[in-house]
C-alpha cells in the first residue's frame, strides 16, 4: 500500500507512487546533477552517469523488476525518488535483499516528510517483493540521522568505503 498524502509547510500534500515513465526525465536530471556533485564534492574522477540512453534503460529495468518510487505533490510535481535492487543474497540466494542505491529529495522539500515517506514505501515494496532484508548505504553528507533509522527498525551494521583504482 502506497503512502497517504501528508500536509507539509513547504508543499502541498506529498504522496509516494511507483515511478511513471513521464518522471524519467526529471529523475535523469537529478542523477546527472548528483554525478557532478559526486565528482566535485566527493573528489571522484569517475562520472557515475553513463548517459541518457543507459539511464533510461536502467530506470525501466528498476521500475519493472526492482524498486523505483517517486514522491509527488498533489499537483503531480516530482520532489524525490528512491531506487533499489532486489535480489538473492550472494551467500544465500533464498534470502531476498532490497539494496538501496539512490534516495533523493529536492532541497526545498528536505524538511517535509518526503524522505520518510519514500523510505516507508520502499520498505513496504521490499516486503511485497518477498525481501527479508534491506540494505542502506548513505552518503557522508546525508541529513538522515542514525537515530531516525534505528527508530524504525534499522541497525547500524556496516560501513561503506569507496576506492577508485
């Protein structure tokens, strides 16, 4: 079940829906922007955006077989999205895992409930797809507090490191 609209001070009611193809262009703009930020702020020499054709193909695959959700206002304006890959665990394929790899909310909506609604619906969708485990890896500049995740059942488990070679 997708989230019910919640009123916020910054925007009209926000709800989460499965991503539609009409939202792909907006998401691709955000992915390009984040790839640039990753290179400039993160000190990366690698672009994580492989072009529009590849991005659109990946969004179609996520939407069809994995998890791709968008937060929208009551006027239909996209304000955030969350994406994840559903698969068997590499050491025990009977354990289904939803691995988050992108969670974005427009800056003007970051103090609304958009992020929590996206995560809540990500969890519901993962459960609906038979997952028993969810993995989140958050960036170093995330505004999400550990306590907020722990309050809804997440445990701090691993740390993420990246090395470009």
